[in-house]
């Protein structure tokens, strides 16, 4: 992958969702992850999500041919942590707008790491 002129194995976005809604809605989260895959131009292999009874939180992953998207949510705090790691001809940053629309957060923080620089 070539990202902003840097050759790397892939782009890894660390996304924090603050003040989000529907972070306990398993079906909504699955639909959101699938939409992220679509807009990023990635290839979905499998989605596996687990719904916790204690707090209603959800943990899971969308496994991609180009890597993965993972989510861990704490609905009691209106917070979710996501990792979006993709290689190849994808646009992982396109997922941020999908997350913003899906969860209506007060704020989203995004950090990007270029993995495997120089490969």
C-alpha cells in the first residue's frame, strides 16, 4: 500500500467513539461494520460479534481479505473503541463517516498508524 507517499503494509486507524448511541444494538453494529467494509472497498470474509449480558456491550470483528475491523463497546459509558486495519487498494478512512452516521457520537477521535513501513 502507498499512503501519502509512504510504502507500508497497511493503514491502521484507532477510532474512539464518545457519546455514541446504539452501542448495545448487535444487529445495528453488524450492519454498520458491513457498511464500513463496503465504503472502504474491502472484502468481507466473516463477522463475529458477542453481546455481553452484564452491560449490553458488544465485542467483535469483521475479518477482511485486507485485514480486519474490530469493535468493543461500553454502552453504559456511551463509548466504543474500534480498530480499522486495511491493506491493498482500500480507503479505511471512509469508515469514519459511516461510524459518525451510525452512532451519532458527540465526538470521534482518530489516530492513524502506517504498519510495516518500507515493505
